[in-house]
C-alpha cells in the first residue's frame, strides 16, 4: 500500500523513457550523417533537419 507521501506521478520513469528515445534518435541520426557523408559525399537539407530535430528533442527533454 502506498504511503500518502509517495510520488505516484511516474515522472522519473517518463523522463527516463523520453531521454532514452531521444538519445536513440540522436544516435541513429549521427550514423545517418556518417553513412551519407561516406557513401554519397553529400549531406542534404533533410539530414540537417533531422539533426536539428534530434538535438531539439534532447534539449526539450532536459529542459522539462
């Protein structure tokens, strides 16, 4: 039985899941950059957009 002082919001669990998902997205975006730079020798606007979105997701997760 939970005590009245217990935090039942689940905030820490949700934060850790958010950070894990955002970190995975950032890692896959970095791998995409490396592959595109190695194979095509060209990084396009879609790659930069994905990178900005990944970094923004990490920043937003840390901000909250």
